[in-house]
């Protein structure tokens, strides 16, 4: 760079971009050289044990003779199989999200009286602080709802009379957690209303939550201009919320929450960090990517029922020749699950029923075909045989689409559900005998002698 020429910011960063890459890129070989676990993952794909939890367990394989063996996926909340929990409330015709939230937070299933009392408390906690919607959402709208949710979560700190709870104050921590859980759907609905008005130039409508409705019912009530929804629609959304509520302490957003909580910071900072993590396309943003991928498929595959043509297009995606050129078939494969993702299995059953009623079986069959054809396409393109199953994102985006929920809300809905898991992990972290989470990094910079300014 010429010393006598001053550049504007764009040209300055353009000229120095090479330095950023040279001085920051670390190759995979370097990680292998020092036996560093990239992404806290072992070479066989299993996770490095970084903590202990009572809350959730994700089981996707077995260990036999030290080797990873594929298995049917299981998701366990506080010791209960997700299939048993879902079948329990569905067989009774009940909504299950509030019951699931109680279980994850308190560690036990509630009886009918306790559950009704808990739902009443959640309804009371939904109200946002006075002036919050006007000052924090309408006055500073965002085109990205996850961005607005993170900012709003941090802003709640300013409306709390004692936001930094004293160590060991269980009541205060729990009260904060319940208010955050109850307010998330309201913040998301209001943020979407502001986005529609200020960015999409549509009419502004904001609905006050109905205390008689469940979380799923209230969300549909709030985001639809006419407040209308069917019980079947609400039950399917409720199932989505239940299935996304928790996924073990090692998932990126829950771990982010625990890392911040271990430092002793407030709950609002910890939950906002989790929101930021979930915003990423490698985590919560994947469900939106699935819909975008299927938009490409519907547009560029002339006959969806022709498996030869569809399989050929999937190979193009894997070769980075089609769709978003990422080389990824979104919604397929998982870091833990091998033979099946129990969330996808459950959601697929109910999604098929609603698709038939809504006349969307052609789209539903297309998704099933992609699920069936992807493993062979992957092996053909990469030369590697890999046990691969559909993950929950393959079907959740389709469900939201059938419910008329815009894609901007897919990841925020994930957050509305997963905040229950985050708060549960937060409570476990702050009330356990834990240390601040601080893993080590191997420094590989070569030591250099300082160069005076006139000799550089």
C-alpha cells in the first residue's frame, strides 16, 4: 500500500483482504497435526464431552467395540422418550408445548391442576412492558426478525427492576425465565408486524395475546390479520414447538447460553447469545434453506415424479452446479442421528395428513422422493457411502408453508420453542457446581522480532 495515498474504507479493505486470509486461515491438516477436535467433534463425528446435564439426551448411534454403529434416533426430555410424550398429549387431544416446557424447566411431568396453574402463569407473563412494542420494536424495526428478537431480549434487561439476580436466587431466575419464554412469541409476532409495515408496505396490525389460548393458538391468532385458525393447524404447530424445544446441551445455541451463563452474566445476555447462534444457517436457519432449495427444484425439474430427472438434479446440487451452489442438500443428514431423526418421523406423519386435506400431496411426495434419493446421489457424487436420514428441517419448513407462515418466521418460531431448552440449561448451569467454561486453544504463531516503524 502506498504510504502517501489515503484510501476510502472499501478500497482499504479490498487491498488488505489478502492479509486477512493469509493471517487467519487455519488448514484442516494443522488441526490434525495437533490433534485438535474441530467443532469439538471427534474424528468419527461424535461430540467431545464438555458437560453433564439432566435435561435432554440425543441418541443417534451406539458404540460397540469402540466403533460408532448406526441406530434409530431417539430424543429424550428429562428421561421421557419424545414419542411417548407426543403420543400422550395427542391421544388426549391436548396441546403439549406448555406441558413440555414445565417438564424441561422443573424436571417432572405436571398433574392436571399444576399444568392449568402453569398455563395461567404463562398467560399472565406474556404482556410486554409498557411502551416496549412502541419504543423497542416499532421505533426500530428490522428486516430480520431474529435480529429484532435478539435486540429485544437484551432490551428487556432495561425494563427489569433487578436484572442481575443475586447468586442462588432461584425465585428471581425462574421468574425471569418464565417471562422470557412467555414473551418470545409476542415479540416475534410484533416484530413481524413491524417488518410487514415498514419494509413490505402492508397495513400494520398488532393483536393482544388471548389468555384463553395456548402458545401455538396465540401465535397463529397474532400473526394472522383475521385471527382465524383451525384446531388442526394449531395442533400441528404445537407439535413443531414440542419437537424443537430441546436438543441436548451440546447444540450450538444451548452451549452458547451455557458458556455465557457460566461467566455469571445476566439471563438476558445469555438468551440473546443463544438467539444469535440460532440465527446462523448452520443451525436454526436451515429450515428456511430447505424451502429455498425446494423452490429451485420445483422451478428447474420439469417432472417431479420422474425419479431419474430428480436424482440427476440432486447430483447437480451436490456438485455445486445447481440451487444455491453450496453443494448441500438441506434437510438431509445430521451430526448425531444416523438411521432416523425421531422429530422428522413424527412430523412427517402429521404433515402427510394435512397435505392431503390442503391438496398439497404433490409437494409432500416430492419431499419424500428427495429423502429417498439423496443417499444414493451422495454416494455417486462423493464416492463415499454414508448412512443419511432426513432431519427435522426437511419437514418443518413444509409444515410452516402449509400453515401459511412466511419464511421470515421459520427460524424465529424455532427460537420461540427452543427458548424453553435455553432457559432450562441456564438454570442448570447457574445452580450447579460449575466453573466458567474456558477451553484451551493451541497457539501456532511463530514468534517474531518487533520491527520499528521506520524499517517496516
